[in-house]
């Protein structure tokens, strides 16, 4: 399917996933109406304006997630809406629940509902694709063992998230819950993309949080005893496009290319960049956290071929080198 003649909206367009999504949409001929927080922040939008096709088919709008009706003008005339805008942070300036509400919960939930409300006013919109997260899937207290297979039927438990003060996971869980409820009540064709730990070469000039965390681990003295659900940012952007273009797409899609312990990630980095000094000691002396599986059965129906972890690692580190985020000899 070509995007020619189709008008779509991308919220939070300057973000990590959204930037790649805008790039793919423009390459496929779509007219893209994209929202950003500040049209005057050239550092946040310049990379979008340089994309092929941007001059002819990219239109930027300022929109505030917390302002009801702010997206009415943007989604008007659209055939599809990609809602990617949502705060991403794993901590707040204030550990209290009030800070979490202001920084994460309200923008995630209220922002999502505000976008969906605007969509109900536009008959031309065929489908809304919401960028959710595996954070809304696996945080429920169920054991993650080598025999475990996580799939789209899993949902994170808000009570479990709150009890463990995993505020970001709670925000994504409640935001997706609110989206499904609103979509059902208002007859919206909604699809959610639930990616794992997204990484890959960034298009934007600054590092996003997930990439920054990986970079800090690479530069650290020790590596974390953690299992990561890795997925390439380009695969995530492609999944968004495919779920809009395929009428049969429905429900949720868990998007994880490979589940790997961080030590495996470092091994790949070392194989391709031996001159890079990497942490050799685990942060604790406990046995490595066991890996588990995330089902790819449903994502296969979209026609997604996941980028091998090795390719993503190489492309990402090369990107870090080019941008001066990482100094490597050789």
C-alpha cells in the first residue's frame, strides 16, 4: 500500500520512535501532520524538516497533550492517527505520588484521551495506532522463567506497579487501559504497539532516555544483572505503518526482537568494537537473571522481520561514534 493521497497525524513527532515513523511515512508518500511541543525549538524539529519529502508533505503543529481540543485542527482531514506522544522517565524529581501524577500520569492518560476525543470528531479517520509499551504487559508479578512465553494476553497490574513504585510502568498501563475503554465506548478502531527496550540509531540530535541508559551502562564500571527486551527503533516505526496499512491488524502487538541478558549485549559490542573499554564485572554476585520468551506469532501476521540484535548494536554504536557520544579507537 502506498501512502499517496493519505493524510495521517503523528503526535510527539520529534521523539525517538516518532522521528523514524515520520521518515517512513514520508518515504511511502503520506502527507504528515505532526505535532510538537514548541515550533520555535529548532533543535527539536530541524531533523524532521530535513527528511526527504518534508518540504512538500510535512506540516508541523504545536499541541499540548493536557489541553482538550488541542488536536482538533491537527487530526481534521486525517485518515489515520499515530499517537506516540507520552512522557518517558523512570524517576521523578520528587519521589512522592503527587510528582508522579504531574510528570507522568496526567500527560499519559489525559493526553491519550484528549487525542482520542479529537479523533471522534473526524469521520475520515479509519484507525488510531497508540504507542504503548511492554511496560503495560509484563509488570504483574508473574514469574519470568525460561519456560515463560509472554504474549498479547498479558497485562500489567496497576496495583503491582504502584506497590513496587514502578511509576513509568503504571503510567503506560493506565494510559493503555484508558485508551481501550474510550475506544470501545466511542467506536474507535484502535491498535496498540507494545515495544520492548527500543534502541537503534537516533535521528534526533539529542539522546532519548532509553538510549542514554544503554550508553551509561556501556560506559559504566559494572554491567547490570538484567534481562532486556530489545527491539530496533526502525522495526517499531515499521510496525506502526503496517498496522495502519493492513485492515486485518487488530488489538495489541508485543514488539520484541530478542530477549537477552545485558552481558550478551556487551559481548556483541565487544566483538565488533574491541577497542571500546566495556565493563567486565556484573553489578552483583548473584546468578544471572534468567531469560524468557516474548511471542512473535502475532507480529508475524504483520509481515515484520525483526532486525538482528547484532545489526542494531553495530548501527547504534556507529551512530554514537559519528555523533561524538562515544569515543572509540579503531
